[in-house]
């Protein structure tokens, strides 16, 4: 069913995922009181999605990060109605959330050519303004990139997420035997024999307290918001960040990761989730796997061992649990198939929901 294939979706160098810009709509044109002429309205400022644009390219091309639309034309004898000022377009990558200085979302760029109005032009001079023009709107805007992918990899540092990405897609992330080798999102594609492509995002490893922005947790967690499916990657031997932090078993890491997602944004727990149990090539891995499966099948029998603050309100239900080894390749083909199956099921549910919504709309309009 699965054939090897890869395409690195985006190369990241000096990765930028947030940019602050100044925008200003154009001023309106002067009216013509004697003849009742109206000045043209000032141009607007739009943020527009471009397929091959990155925030780094935008910053390099416009280092001042100022975007000002053209002013409206003045009314005159030969043209009593002044023409509208020229709009200004800010080219931005797909996957951008556009917010103002107060954090209010102005819009999102989810596909190429999506547009968000960020600064309106001022009105031209007319009767009710005593033929005096108004200035355009000024606004500080934040462009916040959230990776768009079918599958987002979730795990603590050194769980093997980067190795897994290279196994399933042949992408080439940095891989080493120490924590935090992934410092920015890496994207790859799984390609199937029927030409189906599934994008996978390897995100930097989380740490306990990520929901409070420890280890730049917010910077990393936000990228999960636009993934369709979560793939937890857990080291069967457990995890310990450093000699001064507590050791966590594989079961504890799953509970803690679930809690971090819940505290950051509960909606993340509604996403379909799979679990890859990595490093099955290690000694005693099978014994530890049997213990972990008991815990996952009856978590309520083990949660009393945790501090109350560590226990999530709602336990994640994994659609598929697959033991793997990124070293030997064990379970990789099965995992690819499970990812495809879960997404196909999700596509079917979304199609059914869309059809039901269309039917309700037709019934209400008839």
C-alpha cells in the first residue's frame, strides 16, 4: 500500500513564525465645495496569501515593515468624483493568523489568495465632512504563522520524532542523541501508491509546563492547532530531561503530554490521535510494552499514583497504538497505514457532516 517517497515542504533557515508590521490606509481626497464634488476614498491595506512566500522573505523585502496605501484623488472640475487610492497588499505565507495589537483575530489565510483587510482608507471630502478628507486607519498588525499539516507529531524531547519523520517521509531533519535537536517545525510528506499525499509536521519537543510557555511552549503548541490529527511519539523507556528533573515512565509521559494540551487549549483534545511507541529495539522493551498496554487499557487503575494537578480532565482515546523502532524500521509500514486509515475515516465523517449541513440549509430555505 505504501511506497517510500518524500518531499520537504519547506526549508527553514533563521525560521520566523511571527512578524509585527505597521499598516496605514490612505487618506481621502479633498472635496470640491463649490461644485459639490467628492474626494476619492483612500486605499485599503490587505494581507494576501502567496503560495511561495515566507515571513523571512517578507521581512527581507520590506525591512521597514511599513505598509501604506495610496491617498484618494482630489475632486476637480474635470473629475468631480475623485478616484479611490491604490490599495496596498502585504504578501504573506499560507497558514497565517492575522491579529491586531490587542490579540483580536482579524482573519486567517488558509489557502492561496485568501485576503484579510487590516487598515481601511479614509473617506474623501464630501458634504457631511465639509468636503474635508479623513485620514486612513492606522494599525499595528501581527502575522502569526501556524503550520498547516495533516499530522502533527507530539512528544517530549528525544522521543524520536525527527527520526520518525525521516523514516516515514525521507525528510532530513537534524537527528542526534540529545534533547532539543528540533528547534523549528520540519515538514515532510508521506506518499502512497495511489498518489495520496499526507503532510507530517515534526514540532520541537515539549517539556512539562509548556502550557505556561516554558521552553517556548506556546511557540510550539500553536502549530498543533492547524493539524488535522495528532501523533504522539513516546519513548518506551520513559523520559528524563536532566539529572535534576524527575524521571517519567512512558505512561506518565502520555498523561503529562495530554495534560499540557488540555491546559493550553482544550480543543486540541478533540482532534483524532494516534500513538507511536518508539525505541522497541531497546532491551526489555517488550516487557515495558506489556506494562504500558495494561495501563492504557485501564488508566483509572493507575491514575491514583499521580498528583491531582497532573491528571487530565479527559483522557485521550487513541485510534491506533503502534509499537515502532525508527532504528530497525519495525512497525513503520503499519504506522503509515494507520495514519492513512485514520485520515480517510476523518474525511468520510467531514463529508457526511458537510452533506448534512447542506441538506438542513436546503430544508430551511424551502
